[in-house]
């Protein structure tokens, strides 16, 4: 049976970042990614200022800057007939005063390419995790299916479950999230832009009206758009026909019918069934959950990717030495959770508050005024910088470990 010191299940942002950092520490690490490439639509394409800083520290900032991208500097929200700026990234400190909008596959390819330069790193694409091996109550290996369909086993000192909200590694370990009630699901789709071409900055515009809520992100050639629907209402609302959705969007964003005809049918509209929860304990002997596998986030604010990367950095910094020396135990895994618990809990409580004060009233038709926190932000402009800092950098931001810096 082959052996790796750390097996990472899932080649998303958390998994690839953890793999890169641990490999730079000299840890033998293997990443298992079930897809054959990173090309998937409607994944988190926001690279936050904290991650941009991290890329600089890792010596990857210049390579990242060469990727096709746009810059998001402000987030606007219109509630009824009033527009407010809810976050202004130009007010935060440091050289990165924006969110970079980069297709996630380009970001993951960059991390994979950097990691491939490390002799202790292995990335296995089209390789699906199928189960765990345990011995005396401790995870000691993983089972997986190779691209040709063969079943194999890999022994390891640690499994990092980085395979998202529906984590199969978490389920195999018998870990169960405590779930929160959420008021919405989300439809995702693209609408062509009328003014595609020369602009280099982007904006997020959220529109909330009684019974209607949508957020659109200017991506240059198209608007990446999410339309919020009441939880579980997908089948009922699709029965209205696609023209109903076109009419809703025309009302919210004043888009002309010529653009909205790009929604040819419901097959152009993807459903995200929103879930939100957290693991009381992120780990079991030999396995640690990170990112959405540990704490599934609401799509509100687009902070899930940012938190997952921060988890990965903390895990690599705290676990590299015990992995390298063969002294890893559950106390080390618990230390990672303690490090990341506060920013995770704070963010989820903030999201739940926004669900209750804005989204739920909007969708059930009882939103009569701008919620108090948003009124304060609108009246005191420096608060737009504070909200941008919390969303873009976060509480307790992580720095690249010394061993991972060039």
C-alpha cells in the first residue's frame, strides 16, 4: 500500500492551498480531485484582499496579476427606492483595495502549477474518494477510484476533508453538522452585458424589493446573476415559465428584453440549494475538516472561499511540523479549530442576521424599510470601509508561514 503523510480530499481552494503550503514545508502530500479539470460554472470567483496578500507572500502575486481579471471596489444595494453603498474596498489598508474577479479554474490552475514544482506534492485528477480506512478508532488511510475505475487504497497520517458542503469524507468519518434554518435557495445564470469591452472595474449591485431579491455582478461581457427564491420553491416557481423570470429581472434591473432573451429556457438557470451549518468538532483522530466541510456558509457576501483559504493556511502552519516529524495527534487538530472558530462563528452569525433582517422580510413581502445596520453604514461613510475590511480581510487573517515563502 502506498503512503503519504497527508491526503487532501478535494482540489478546491482550501485543498489546493493546503497542499501547496504543506508541500513547501517538505510534507509528502497527495490531493485527490474527483473531476478531470477545474472547469465548473458558478463557483466562487472572488479572490479577496486577504488572499491577494497571501499570494504576494507566497511569491505568486505577479503570476496572479497576469490572469484575466476585473476589480470589484464597491458593493451597492438598492432597497425599494433607495441605493446605499454597503462596502467600499478602496478604504481598507494595504496595496490590495479590491476584490479580484478571476474564474476559479484559473486560480486553482495557478495553485496547482506552483505546487507541482514541489517534489513532495502529488495531484491526482479524476480520482474519486470512496471511503476511509480506520484502525483502533483512528483514520489511517483513504480508499479511492482511479480514472480507469480501479479501486485503490492510500495510507496516510492525516486526511484533510476539503470537499465542500456535501463532503463525502466528513460523512465517512461520521461527523454531522448542526444545521441552521435558511430562508432561500438561489438561481444562478448569466445575462449578456450591453457595454462589454474596455472596462476594467466591476461592481456588485443588489436589488431588494418586496417579494423580489437579486444580486448581479458585472463581469464585463456578462452579468453573473443570482435570483433569490423562497426555500424549496424551485419547482413551483419554474411552473410560471421562463418569461416570468425575464419580467422579474426587467423590473429589478431595467434590463431590456433583447438581453433577457438570452435566458432561452429553464435549462439556463442553475439551482443552488442553500444550506448552512457547522461542525461542533471539526476533527476525529486522523482527519480534519476545513472550509465548507467544517462550516457550510450562506452565499451572502461571497465569503466562503475566503474563509476556506484562511482555514487551509492555519492548518498548514500548525500541522506541518507534527506531520513532518510523525508526532501528529488530535490535540494538534483541535488547535486548528480553536484558531479558526472565532472568525467562522462571527461570520455565520452576521449572515444569519442578514437573513433575518433583510432576506426573509424581502421574500415574504414584509420589508418596509432599510435595516438599521445598513442605514448607519449609509450615514457614516467610514463604516463602508469597516464592512469591506470584515468581508474582504476578515477577523484574524492568516499570514503565509515562513516555510512557504520564497
